[in-house]
C-alpha cells in the first residue's frame, strides 16, 4: 500500500489521560502527524471534533489530553479567525 503524501497515521497513544495536567516529555507521533497535516493544509478539525469534549476529542484523535488542549484546540481559534 502506498503512503499518502502526508504519511501514514502513527498509532494512537495508549492512555489519553496519562498527560492531562502536565506537558508530556515529547509530542506524541500522532499529535505531530495532525500538526503536520494542519500546517500542510490537508486537515482541519471538523464539526464533530470541535463539539466533542476534550477527553473524547483526544481519544478520537489518538493524542494525550494535554496535547489536545494546548496544541490542537488552539488551531480551532486560528481557523476561525481566518474565516
């Protein structure tokens, strides 16, 4: 199977709540994947992700809650300000 231009999606983190209040020691590969896709313009969080709670959204994306709250969620505001 050939890889899409942005690469294959890495595996999800095992426990989204492992890093909830504190910053993880590194950005998870799955979070880096979503950030790279957003920077390349090939992904924007859809309405479902935007309306889910932070725990559910983190599970859906396969990232730690801290990453969702501090790295992914701010992208929503950037996208909204551009429109």
